[in-house]
C-alpha cells in the first residue's frame, strides 16, 4: 500500500537534529537498503556541490529511489528565506531553491518547501508576507513544472514556523494556488502540536493534493517510541486513498541504524494491521 523512505543527511548535523541517517551517500544507502527501505530523503544545502549522477547511480545500485529533497539547512545554516525583506537575499534564496529543483529533477524526487519559506518578522503584516511567499511559490512551481518536479509545502508546527502551521490551513492555501504540481506535505510530529484531531486532519485531505508524509512520534522519536496512535493515522491515510511515500524523519536515537530499523518495523506492522482490518470489513 505504501512506500517507505528514510531521512538522510550527507553533511554533519547535531545529534538533536531530526534526520535519521547521516554519512556518505554510499553509507546511508547501504544502511537504508539493509534495513529494507524503498527510498532515501536527502537533506542538504548548496546542491551544486554534489554530483547528482553519482548520487543517482549509488542509490540505484542499492535499489533505492530518492523520494525527496529537503533544503531547510539553507535557512537554518545559510540564513536564506523566500520572504526576506532584503530583495537581494530573496533573490539568492530563489536561486538556491531552483538549484534544489534541478537536483530533484535529476533524481526524480519531490522538492520540499519547508523552512526556506522563512518566518514573518515580529509585528509583520501576515497578508504582505504571505503574498510575497505566494509570488515566490508561483516562480518555483513554474520552474519545477518544466522539469516534471512535484513541489510539496510542509505544514510546520508553530514553534518553528509562524505561518501555515496546521494541515487544513496549509491545504486551503495550496488549493487556492491552483498549481498542478503543488501538493501538501504533512508531518505527524507537527500535527501532534497543531491539530485538534490528527485523523480528521488527514481525512480533510481526501480528494485534495496530499503529496508526501513524514512519520515521527510526538517526541520526535521513531514511530512507536512515543505516544501517537499510528494505527489510527495509517488507517486515515488508507481511507483517503494515499499510496505515496511515508518517510521516517526522527532523532537518531538510540543510534541512527537502530532508530531506522525500529521505525520501519513498526510502520510496516501498523500497515499490516490496517490491511487486515480493511480485508475483514469486506
């Protein structure tokens, strides 16, 4: 029913950063394939530094796809965001995002628009900055469409991003844009903070463009390492007909390989339980 990905960084990150696997492209692919994942999600910055052909070749040698390109480090490390008051910095952010779109095209991956949308300055006019983001998004989608890249906007919890936090709010924003290659990206950790009812928020996405899913528990551990009801969440995804990637984005505890292994084992066991439920209801 689902395909499973795992978040991976080719750059050094703090242990507290919720990216599961870290290391060289060969190392993360070897671990992901051994555990049984279908794909890796790459977290990186300055994509021109990377050899896309080599990444694709290495992933392919392990029978792995690259399911998404995450570029939040451009904001958290590089300070680039799409709604910056400095027009020159906005231009640099856009140029970098389009480089990520090029990489996504070469790897057949989704392009995540998350942290790079930036935060609205304190006291700033929401309508002004959201319009600025809309204009940037239109440019990204137009560029990505020519390269057959799906753009996914992540709904991010309020303690990290100060707009487009909840699933219904972000989905409404996306549908208003009327872009064929634009979809919603949900994250269960963010949802645990933002949503009144997680299953209802997923059901809100029925017949709407849900394009990508992150699974991690309420405490940012692997699924099953916290308090979220993943059976209920997986049931809701099945009920709306979602058949895309579910990608593990969690802390690398107790260590990265064990977190990735426990997460996949749990996600697959939940999927089996939901499939049995649905079969027995026939």
